[in-house]
C-alpha cells in the first residue's frame, strides 16, 4: 500500500483557480500511474486526469484545456492545477495510485459565488 494525502481544496468563485496536491509515500509512487478522480453525491467516481511514470497525461473531456496534472518526483507529489473553475467542478477530489490501488482521503472543492 501507498499512503496518499490530498490537500489544496477549498471554496472558490467561478472562473477561479485551485491547485490540489497529492503527497505519496514509497518508491512506487515515483514510477506508477497516478490518477485524480472526483465524486459528487449520488454519482459514480469520475476520472479527471492521469499521469504515467514517464509523464504522459490524459484528461477527461470536461476538464481538457482547464486542468493540468504534473508530478514532482523529488517531492513525491502529483499536483492538479485547476483553472477556469465551474460550479460543475464541485466535488470531492481523490488521488489514486493505480499499481497498488491506493486512495487518499479526498479533498473538497466547491465552486460557488
């Protein structure tokens, strides 16, 4: 298991920005595929973005051009920069390390005026 801790959530107005960070433990986190997911009550968890050990990225269509996933192996973190936020981005955001299927506790993002 990899220990994951998310941070950076909060309340932001539409059009604003937030940067989420996922801090991971262990060497697997540096080389594995890491995802950001989000979930709202009554809905299935949705993949937002993923990054491979080599730095290749993929995004959900709903966030392309607005969100950027990146990793810093020196700090053992995977960040999600979220710009031009919309009310529909409101959710609990989770990071996931795919190889071990480890999850963090989640961080709430609320986009509201």
